[in-house]
C-alpha cells in the first residue's frame, strides 16, 4: 500500500479553490442552522435527537438498535446543546464529507476535483438533511472517510472505521461485504479481521449489559415483514434524481457510461486504485440503491420507502459526476475552454437550485416551519402558561412536543413517571394526566384514536389547533393537535 501514497499529483491542482469552496459551504450551512425552521423531518429527525439528548441520563439509549448505538454515542455531545447544536454538528459532518470527496477525487486524478465540494453542497436533499437529527450525514461521512483512508494507503484504518458503519445504519452490514471483496482483491489480508471490530465491541458491551452476546441481531428493531407494505421498483431510482438535482444527475449519468467504457480497457484494470473506485464508489452506490429497492418492493425489514436514505451517497455521487464532467472536458483542447466548461457546470448546478422545480430548493417546503411544528409551538406555549397543569403526568406521541418541552421520555422505564411516550390505554392513565394528541403520531404510533378521548367523560379538551401541513401546498392536507386533561 505504500505505493498508493506516492501516486502522481493531479495535474489540475485546485486545492486552494477547494478550501475556499469548503469555507463558503460551511458558513452558509451554519447560517441556515439559525434561519431554517424545518428539521427536515418532524418524526425520526427529532426522535433520534431526543435519544441522544437524554443518553447521559439513560445510558441504555446508547445500545438502542432503532436509535443506532454508534450514531447516538457520537451525537450525544452535540445534542446537549439542543436541536440547533445537533444541526451544527451535522453541518460539520457534511463539510468533512465534501472535503473528503474532493480528496478522493484528487487521489483518482480527476480534473477539477475541487468541484466535488460544489456538487455536494448543491445536491438539494443533501443540503437540507444537514438541518436534522438523522443518521444519514454520519453514515455518509464514515463511507467516504473509509474510502479516503483506503486510497491513501491506510487499509487497516479504513477497516477499523467502516466496522462501525452497521451501528449508524443497518445497511452497513451489507456494505461491509464490499470492503471484504475490495481488501481481498488488493491482498490486504491483515486488514480483513478489523472489519469485525465494531461488531465485537458492541457484542461484548451488550452481552454484559443485557446478558445476550447475540443482542445485535436478537434485539433487531425491524420486523422481517414490513408493516408499511411495499412499493415500486423505481422509487429509489427517482429519489437519486431528486437528490442530485438536474445538472449533477446528467453528469453522473455520463460518469456511469464512462465506467462502462473504462472496464472494457485492459489498462484500467492495472490501475492500483481502480478496485477501490469500482467497488467502494460505484459498487456502494449500486448495492445501496438495489438493497433498498428490493426491501421496498418485497416489503422487508421495516422498509417504509423513505427515500431520504440515498443522501448518504452524495459524496460518492459527486465523484461520479466529476467523472462525467471529465468526459466533456476530454472533447475540448483549449485549457481556457476546459476551465470555462468546468466552472460553467458548477455555476449551472448552483443556479438550478433556485428554479423552483420539485427536485430543487423551495423555501416554504424546505425551510419554513411545518404546520405540525407550528401547532406544537402554540400548544406548548399555552401549556407553560397554565400553572395548574404543572408537574402533571404528561403523555405525548409527537416528537416535536418532546423536544419543545425538553422532557426525558425515557424516565418512566425506571421510576414513577412524570412523562410517557408509549401506548397506554386512556383508561390506564391516572387522573390529572395531560395528553398531547395529534392526528398522526398518536393514532399510528400511540394507538390512541381521537374518539377514545373526545367521547370519554373522564377527559376534558383544554386546547385545540389545526393548520395546513405545508402552507403553499393544500394537497398535503391538514394537521391537528389537541390537549386533553383527565379529570377523573
């Protein structure tokens, strides 16, 4: 592997440009942390944050298979500074991923490698997901960082880092297989056992805590048959197009066609970094999309067809897009025309964000406060102004209520509850309980239909509100939030 560290420098050295682009991207992202009122997703995004926020008081959160153990561990520190603190940390991860995407492209000697940073920041969904508490930014960072370590000749460190991938998102178990093949192809036999490090550490820790050495699979949160049904073969392919935006999609398509041409050439297979590019860039993209497609089509392993997962591929797709751009540059001889074409593609990628297309940026949808969170803000403000309701037993199902009230929803597992986030029946709640009921989470996650409260003489409605889910799109329907008090 020593020879990989001495590969030729990219003749199109854009290191200074890369630093400027990275600083600009990070600054804009950090500003948006305090501008946006949309945490990307008002369910899982907030709930992942809540698990990390209260992990110091509830250490078992660090071993929760739904919350993802390694993600919760890494997010615990930033989460102590609130949801905005978690968002800032996500911005750092995205910036680091964009930088490593550039570094990998530079190692592969792709022209104008610095533009990988532009493609990362102008991928619409990747930019949006920074402002969330979701697992995708960390998952994507570990992938691109592990690829960078391998192209830099650090096979052992690559294996160590990627071994934690399954404890950020479960798909990591499948992607580890690509590292096995790649390391074997490159004859890095000593690095192979290190791929088990994360699993062994968590098996030992969980074995001590739960008394179950096989808890990683034994306590899997996802049922084999998904309760969410199944969907189309093209769902995740379309999601890739939405993730990348128009310009990056066209360039990535060219990059894919270039790979088909490259694999037919004998010289390509002699390139020392080609196994890494083939398996850990193109291979990861293909395997990840194919896996989610199969799970969704056949309704397996809790798949809900959530297309946000493809955002983890953005740093890799940026490299593929650069390969596509290199195809265009190859037909131009003049260095000045090459530069104009390269930076023209980058500017076009940025300009397309503001076209208003569904696949690009739309302020009301992407950054304005969603209707359900606006209701949460109003309801919790009212609740705090009611001294008679203070220190009551509280039941809520919407993660936004948990975040707004900053209540430790896990405390009821170990001691007399002051708050609950579960599925008790209305009749089981003690007198004086305050119930935050919403039309989605309470019904679907809490199994608490409105009639069980509204038509129950033991409950009195104290507050009610409703709003459009998205102000500029009535087609998305209404959201509703009510506060009830159990009076007897």
